[in-house]
């Protein structure tokens, strides 16, 4: 069990990893995400960087380590899941994982930024 202080630190580091991909985290995208048109990739990334809709469904442990953004049939991107599934043209997942400094094993101390590297993975939902 993590202490409230450890959880707060993990959440802060994950928020930084998501909002500063490639700087506060190692950014990794799948081939499916890479195959999206440039405008969609940039719009999805912008939605991920600004993501703030954490709730019990996507953040049960309060770590801010997972989320989804949606391209609507109208072409716009949103972090709010539409009630009508038919209006969703594409779903993109993002996930922050914690590794040791060699990127070999999972980190045993994800609240310690000196002993943990964060990897942000962005993928199409159908690649999961």
C-alpha cells in the first residue's frame, strides 16, 4: 500500500510525463497511432497533453496513469467519452508505465523520480 504522500508524488510525476512527452517521460507510439493522418496525431496528442478527466473508471488508484481521447465523427477530438458510441470515429489510449533506470524491470519505487523512468505509450484502442 502506498502512502498518501507517495501517491501524490506519483500523480504529479505522471501528470508531468503526460503533459511533457519526450521530456518528462520517454514517449512511445504504436504503428497504428503513427499511421493516423498528421492532423489527427497532432490533435490527439494535444488532447492527451491537456487531459484532465480522471475518474473512478480510468483512474481507480488515483495515479493519473491512463486515459482515452476520442475523435468524433465530425472530426474534432475530445477527452469526454460521448454517450452515443456511433459518434466515435477513433479511440486513442495513453498509458504511463514505471520502469527501473535500465528500462529492464518495473520500478519498485514509482514515487522516486531518480530511480524510475516513465514511459508514455500512445496507441489506438483497437491495438490494445
